[in-house]
C-alpha cells in the first residue's frame, strides 16, 4: 500500500469550481453563495495581490463587500507567494468556514493551486533568496541586467 493511501485525509469537504477566465465561475459562485451555505475562497494567483484589479478579473469592491472571498488582496505585488503558502492559507480558510457551518467553495483558474491543494506537493526545500540573488547577479554580468529581468537570459 502506498504511504499516502494509508494516511487519513483530514481536509474538510469542499467544492472546487475551476475553469478558464470568463467561463462563468464567479457568477456561479455568487449564485451558490446566496444560499448562505457556502464560503468563498479565491484560487487565483493574481487576485492575492493588492492593486492588481485591472486585467485579473478580480470581483469589484461592491461585489466583494456583499460576497467576501478569502485570499483576495492579501499581499503587495512585490511579495513572493508559493503554491505551498497558498495551500496553508486555503486550509486555514477552509477550516474556518467549516467550523462556522459553511461549505468551502474554492473558485478560480490557477490549476497549480487546485492541484497542490487536491494532491499535495513534493517535499522540497524552501526557496533560498540569497541563491536567487546570486544567480541574478551572475546573469547580469553575463547577459546584462535587462535580459535577466525579463527572463530572456
């Protein structure tokens, strides 16, 4: 038997509503939220950032006031965020919603986040900012800082 199969799944029951941009996910999520049975959790790698309102299909302030979503506007754009961090934050939101009697409804289009939450992640070391900075310095010396900043090195 595979080790993960032997472990008890302690995640709360939840609904994943995923799909591409402009496929009607938000409209359906809001309709379901009207029942009062669901709590909304955003699964979108752009919506976590404050100020990225244009081009991200983020619900407007009026919609968010009526239909609050967990994990929207939680970081500034210069802050890094990983799938592992998303999983931890989503799990907290799911547990909070379940404890209040609501079903977590996870809605968005970031497939990596859905996959990480549903299947887990490999046990890898944390990112090393010093190594990344060192690599960028080396890249700049070889290719020029503009090429490194755009990822064209």
